[in-house]
C-alpha cells in the first residue's frame, strides 16, 4: 500500500513539470512559422481564394457539350395515321481555334492564382514574424520596467525606514511613491500590450480547437549586416516576386481572351447529326448544319472590353515593377540605418549593473534624489530604446526579405552553412 502511494506521488511530480513545459514552451522564429503553415486559419482563407480563382479559370475552358434532342411527329393524312421519330445530336464548332486559346488562357489564370497564393502566404508569414519580434520587444521592455521597479522598491523601503528613524523627511518618501506608481502604470500598459501581441500571434499559429496556448520567444534576436548589394536585391525581386509573376501570367491570359473575342466575330458552325424512323418503315440518318448571320452584332463590345482588360493589366505590371524597385530601395535603406544606429548604441551599452550602481550611490549619499531618479529614467528609456532598435531592425529585415521573395533569408542560410 505504501509502495503504491509513493508511485502515485512520483507520477504526480513527474507530470507537473511536463504539463508546465507543454503549456509554456520556447518557440524559435522558424518553429513559429512552421506552426503557422500547419494550423493558420488565415492561410486557409488564402488557400480557398486560390481554389476559387482556379475554379473561375476552369470554368472559362471549352468543353464538348453536345445537345441531344428527340422529336416525335404525329400526322393524320385522311384515315391513315402517320408518325415519325427523330433522334438528333447537335454540336457548335468554333472554326478559328477558340477552344485552344481558351484552354491556354485558363491554364495561365490557374497558374497566376497559385502564384498569388504564394505571395499572400509570404505576406502572412511576414505578419507572423513581425508579431513574434514585437512580442519579444514587449517582453524585454517589461523586464526593464520590472528591474526599475525593483530598485525603486528597495530605495522606497530604505527611505521609509529612515523616515521612521527620523533621519529622512517624508518628502522623499512621497517622491519615491509617486515615481513607483508612475512606473507601475507604464509597466502595466506594456504588459497588456504584450498579452495582446501574444494572443494575436497565437491566433495565427494555432487551430480554432486550441485555447490557452502559452509560449515564450527566444531570449535574443541576432543583428547582422546585409550581405547583398541593393541592385542585386532589386533584380532578384523583379525576377522572382510571386505577385509580379502572377500579374504577368494574368496579362498573357487576358491577351489570349482578347484573341478569342476577336475570333468570335465569325459565328460558330452548328452541326446536326441524327437518325429518323417513320411509321411506314422508312428510316435513315439525318445530317444538317446551321450558322448565325452576324448582321447586327459583330462582338464589338466584348472585343473592346477584352482589349481594355489586357492593356489595363499591362499598365499595372509596369507600375508594379516601378513600385517594387522603390519598395526594395526604401526597405534596404531602413535596414542599413537601423543597423548603423544599433552599432552606435553598442559602443556604450546599458546594463543592470548601472542601475544597481546608482542605487548604491544614493544610499551611500553620493547621489541625490534627483540624480537617482534621472539615472533610473535614463536606464528605462535607454534600454527600452536599445530593444526597440533591435526589434525595428528585425522587422525591417523581415519586410525586406518579403519584398525580395526570400533573398535575404536564403543568403543568410547559405552563409551560416
């Protein structure tokens, strides 16, 4: 009996750490992206949009859909009853190869839908990575406020003790109390922002069935220079950006549609083939044909619309190319500026020891109240800014990576190998 109790206690103590680890695990940026690809509902919506566009493209294709007709006629000629039955198949035939053009256009539109989904997915991954970095920043900023509050609590407790001994006035105690409440209010706001950021990120990397998913991010984010030249990045983006490739394919698809509409000026030939059976025993095959005479409608309206659609997409492609160049240039410059600013701050980094030194100096009488408060504010503002620059650099790098179709991440992976 005692042995079974010890086993139960052992299993309970073993189960608790496993549950804690399962509920709050540390996720790397790569693991977070993989969770997004496996569970994201936003990605599912983008996939459904791809399927809808592919379905619309499939609908444009030409198919052989013959029309089957049955006719039965009953005629009275005097006292004799006479009837005949006709079985007929009719099929319109487009004489200028429109079905082949339609199929080619539909295939290109379907490929464009796939590429559009790939770009939409990359934009969603950019959002996931940016939320990950923002959560990292808010977590570190919260730690900065906790460190500052810890020092203020220690100094406030010491001031209250000296006030009780009669060696310090109540004015300093009130001042420390005010500063503590101010930092506490700012700290609570940061905590709420962190919780909101975590929940937004969790909503993008978990399925709808999961709830209460707790995780932590990695303690450090790397800051490394860009190894690529901006001109190479521009050319790579223009060559491999999925959204631009989708627009180019859609331009080709619309060009094929324009050719179809121009050929539609010639009406289709309708071919009829059938079999006729008469009541007097006569029977035989029936072959016929028909064609519409385009007296009033030469398909001019559809031709104009198709031409306008094609030219509009061609113009959009030119505009998008210029936009991509500008986006890459601005994003590259932003990354470079932030990297330079980070290097500048590394020359005089802030640490927890600086805050502890200021506290000790105040308690030893070498720092005044104002000097201690100024040092605390400088520590909070400076270290928060340092974390903000790291986060801004990472988010700018993520944006540049998306704009260049993953060129930054692929180059960094190759350099690490």
